[in-house]
C-alpha cells in the first residue's frame, strides 16, 4: 500500500506535520525515530551514547525497510539523516512511495533547533554559534539527498496547518 514519506533536516517539522496530516486525511502515521526507540527500548540519545551513530544508521535502515514493506497505508516521518545513509534515498523511488521534502531555511532551522536540541545527539552539545555553522554546512551536504524527493514544500513562515494544507493539495 501507498506510503507518504516526509523528509528534511532536523527541525523542519517532519514529526509534527506527519501527525497533523494523519488527523487531516485519516491515514495512520508512524515516526521512524519512535519505531527505532520502541524496537530497542532505548531513546535516540541512549542509542547514540551506548552504541554509536553507525549502529543507529543500521537500525534506522532496517526499521525503514520494515515500514516500507508493511501492508498498511502509512504516513512516515523520517529522521533528518534517513535519506542520506545506506542508500535509503533509492528506496524513496519505489512505485508505492510519495516522498515530500519539507524545505526550511537555515534561519528557520536554527530558531527551532536552538529551543529543541537536547533530544538530538548531533547538536545537543553545540553552542548557538557552533550550531548555526553546523546547520549551514550539514544542510548543504544533505541537500543532494533531500532533493531526490518527488515533491518539495517550503515551510518557512508557514503555520503547521498551512504546511498540512499545502501537502493535502499536492496529494489531491
Ligand atoms: N510550521 C511550523 N511552525 C512553527 N513551528 C513548527 C512548525 N513545524 C514544526 N514546528 C516546531 O518545530 C520543532 C521541531 O519540529 P519536529 O516536528 O520535531 O521536526 P523534525 O521531526 O523534522 O525534526 C517543534 O517544536 C515543532 O513544534
Ligand atoms: O538528522 C539526523 O541525522 C538525525 C535526526 C533525528 O530526527 P529528527 O530529524 O526528527 O530530529 C534523529 O533521527 C537522530 O537524532 C539523527
Ligand atoms: Mg522528528
């Protein structure tokens, strides 16, 4: 069955928008990070701390494949790094996948992430100044993968409801 997949940098709103979109169009939603946490019974922070990023990326790939192969219609909110590892971006090209890049500027990402970094191990220990530079560089490196998405929705200066409506109209 068809999967609607939201991707984009940390803080662009994947988890929030997927949840709201699910209520709007009545298709169940799963957050890949939450599925990963449930599978190993550890938080994302604890997985990075205890087992390291490479272990996390393998797990992320496995759980992503399980979700893609599940028989239900689903909205899937990916993690920010999901399309950038293990050739996961190739999986976005499957016939039953609609992929949507939630595109945010460095400024939008910085303002959201500076208030929400503790559960994100890649940025948790960075100062504001370090974070701004990190986001700029990292977003540039990852854009190649994000741009493989079938659709792009800009999220800058839009409310959650506006972003959801933009997605609903492109799915219509
Ligand atoms: N369109 C929006 N306008 C304002 N805040 C938003 C919007 N979308 C998401 N947020 C906020 O940004 C933060 C990061 O959102 P989240 O859904 O966790 O992003 P992601 O899953 O892409 O990392 C949360 O505090 C969320 O409430
Ligand atoms: O960008 C990344 O590499 C990551 C993003 C996170 O998800 P969000 O994008 O939902 O924060 C989470 O998967 C992990 O901390 C790694
Ligand atoms: Mg998320």
